[in-house]
């Protein structure tokens, strides 16, 4: 069945991409793109003495991003994190950082991981508190937990402006109960849809939650077939949401052409808006070597100028598709701060010492 679905999606893809310009004639003419970043680790780094600098001047990290045309703050939340290193995003931490972001005028996207630690296509660990629950009890736990978090944020003056149910869930979420793919190629769509509906209901039934937009996030930015298969199946099962969320890292998800083909197809087929909810590029000279899960795709050199050029090019592409309404840089706020246990990644928009790279300005209007 999965092969049949993929084959049909490929057929749709072949028709949709015959004439990109003609197909885009049906889309609105103007694109309004908003820019955001996942600032989930910023508070921990600044609390430990980390400093952000631009043009030699030390400023609050959020202020630097605001000055460079960022208007959305994405924050992850773990269920019961151990608070070690970057796994520090519990409810209290998230409330404090969300309130700070709102004080700078940022809109707030809340990213539920539904795990005690990282959740992504390779791992979706069930929270320890939910182990061995049947799907009915688990879905109720998802609902109750989501509603509790939403009410706590609302009552603290930090209500989200958008909510993401699950993180990179194209292989399912909350494993093993919500794992999507079986070894024989069959898929547990009903179980995944049940969990998604529970999370969405928790948002909608929370205080002031009824009109909050819902984003569903798949790490399929360069894969039209997988994107279509995923979103069509959850929609067929009654999952109601507002934004298609994609990850796009070229070494995992392909070329700019792959991304464009996906965006064009999704724009024409689906009524939902689209967000590139995660992207990044290296600036420190390192780049992943091709391997089983790593593609031989490097659109620009992995240096400061290459990072800037990548973001400018990506911005130019996204503006061609009016249903794409936002793009978020993942972990743009990384620094090297001893004692925090937070590793520095060369994809940050700052060097190890906190000095901003040129890429921080790539999404300003004058570029």
C-alpha cells in the first residue's frame, strides 16, 4: 500500500512540475514572508554569562535578532527534561523565555516535542511518565498535558501565537505507540492521527486557545513524495491544522530545486499555509561528508559568506511561493559557554565567542 501511495504521488509530481511558471499563475501575486528563529537555548547561555555581540557591541540576544528583521520566536518544550546541557526546556524555563521574547515584541511559536528529550525523524522517545500506556490512555495524556501547558502559558502572560504538535514527525511521534512505519512497510496512520487530534484538542480547549493556528511539522523539505504522502494521510483521517511545517537542511533534504518542486506542489494541492520551520547552514568551515543518510549537496562553501549567501538564496526562493508565510533558523543563538554542557554548532549565526556572522543580516529588507 505504501508503495502504491508513493507511486501515485510521483505521478502527481510529474504532472505538477511540467510547467512551474504556468502553475504559479494560480497563486496570489504578493508574498508576505515573516522571519523567525528557534531561540530555545538563549536563556541558558545568557544566564551562564554568554554574551551576544554585533559590530563589536554587546547586546541582548533577542534585541540583535529583532534589529535584523526577526519577528517570531520558536521555543521547544520537553515533558520532563533532565535539565542537563541543552535538554533544559521545561515549563518554567519556557514560560520565562517566552515572556522575555514577548517583551521584545516577538510572536511566539510553541514546539511540543512530547518527549523528555530530543524528538526527530530518527527518535521519538515516549516520556517516562507515559511508558506502556495503551493508545487510548496515551491520547488522553497528550490532551491533558497539552491543555495544562497552554493554560500555564496563558495565565503567565506568555500565550503562544502558534502551536506545533510534535517535532519532525514524518516517522510518527511518541514511540512505540505512535511510531508510523512498521517493518513490513505498513503504517499506523490511525494511531498517529489519534495522538495529533488529542494534542490539537488540548490547544483548542485551553483558555484563549480556540483560534491559535496549528502547525504540523515533517522533516521533508526536499522530498515532494514523502511530504504529499504524509500530509494527505493525516488530512484523510480528520487531522485539522493550519500550517504545513517543513525542515530544510540541504545535506539531509536535497537541492534548492528539490525544495522548490516540493513548495510548488504543496502550494497548488493544499489549502494550508507553509512554513520552513527549520533551516540552517554552516559558517565555520566544516560540512557533513556524504554518507548513508547525508546527501552530497553543498550549495555554497561552509564559511561566513557561504552561510549568508545560502540564506539570501533561500529567501529569494521562498518569496516566489505566496503560501510560504514564514521561515525559521534553527539554533541561530549558539555560543560556546564553559560549564553549560551546551555544544557549539557551526550552524550558529554567531561564532564561539558570541560575535555575529554576516548571516545575521541576510533576511533584512535591504538584502
